């Protein structure tokens, strides 16, 4: 059954069923870190293999709850992906300067960043209520949303995005300054199984208050990526294969007789 589902997914991709301007699927990326203090950082986890050259827009702006962003006054950057294996954690670190300067504080652990026409002020995240989106399409014009994280309860709603709060959209408590997913990162049978875990605010470590709270949580743990356990049938096969290999190595070699 699982193999059939994989064939169906591959057939859908080959038939070009993804929205125009979007090659990644919903939930292939998910937010696992948020920092509105200090350098305005955040982190994403890849829950699917990501091909090189994908363009992912990252934007802090309110969604109007229907079909577009409220305005164009806040920040946006474009991330050009490298080839990434499922389970990889990607860290983004910004300051409030223009990304056009491309100075050292503008860093991404994997891939490259580019300014966009509507993102001259980079990403100036707020601890008093902020929403950050990841999408494909073009600047200020999503063709397909991938993930979101919010500290304002998605005030205007998620209608028209395809995102689901608690799964592909992480709703953190209001006014959280810094947060990181601190739930399980191993032991699941599929990467998709982590979505509902990451989507629950109770699985996050958070900090808020006056001043810079980032030292309480940062740096985000990029080394602890996500992994999946082999399926029971696969594990059993590997165990039997290992046992047979051991028996072959231990089998006595017949003595050669000479007449």
C-alpha cells in the first residue's frame, strides 16, 4: 500500500499538479525556531528532500484572511535552496539592516539569500505579535504556502493559504520573544509524523519579557536534525540479512582432499 501511495505521488508530480511557481509541497518545510530579539533569527526543518535551486520566500506580514497580504511595508527575503536531505535544520540569522548590504550578520546555514523588491528592510521580527511565512511563487505573491509561525494567533486567519494551525502553521503564545521546538526529533516512522508534534506550542521552549531574551534559547540546535525509524518489515529484513551474512562468514570451509 505504501509503495502504491509513493507511485501515486510520483505520478502527480510528473503530471505537473503543483501550483504554478511552486515545486515543493505543503509541509516539506516547517518552522522550528523563532527569535524576535537580538539578530532576529529563525530556523526551518526540511521534512522532505529539497532539490537545489528552489526559490522560497520568507515574509513577515499579516495575511488578510482571504487572498493576499495586508500590505508591503514589512520585510521579505528570498532563499535559494541547495540540495537538502530530509531531516536537515536550516538556520537564518538577520539584523535590522538592509539585506542588500550582505554583511556578515546576514547568514543562512544552507543555501543563499537575496533581497526582493518588497523586502528592502529584511526581516524585522517583533516580539509583540508577529507572523512569518514561507511560500513559493514570487515576491509578495504566493503561489503555494509551505509553512508559517505566529505569535499573534494568526489574527486575520489562515483562509486561502492551505495551512492548518497545529500542523503546518505553528501558533505560539502571544508576545513570545524567543522559541524553539524541543519535542522529539527521532523515532517516528515518517517525517510527516513530526508535523503535528512541531505544530503544538506545548512542544516548544519559549521565553519572553523585557530586554534581549535570545541568550536563554539561542543558538538553535541545528546539529539535532530529524530522523525516522525503519519500517518494521525493513528492520526485520535487515536483521535477517545481517544474520545470514554472519552465518556465511562462519561456515567452515571444506578441506580439499588429495589422492
